[in-house]
């Protein structure tokens, strides 16, 4: 369902998408990594962030990646 939801969002005008994969959810992780390149080629104007939350994910890494997504979104608005 994840690829379909992202496509639907992109086709209805959403330009920023964050996908959060919880620890231990291999299905979301595999699908997100498998579709990321294809979705970026189909929707190059959509800002996508796929975040994995597991025991090795640092808080600083999450904040940095979210900061870059928000910064890119702000640039598009201006």
C-alpha cells in the first residue's frame, strides 16, 4: 500500500512525504528501499524522506534529515 499511497499523494498535489518505518518492520523497510528510486524518477518534484527507526538510529540523525526535508520544502514555497 505504501507505493500507492505515495503516488496518490503526489498526484493530488502533495510535494513533501515522510515515511516512518518502525523498528522491526522489515516489510516497510524493504518496500521503501525498493520503491524509492522508482518513485523519485516518476515524481522528481516530490520531496521524499524514508526514515527507519531502529536501535541504531540517533536522534541527531532523525532531526538532521527532517531539517533538510523542511528546509527544501521552504525553498519550494519561496
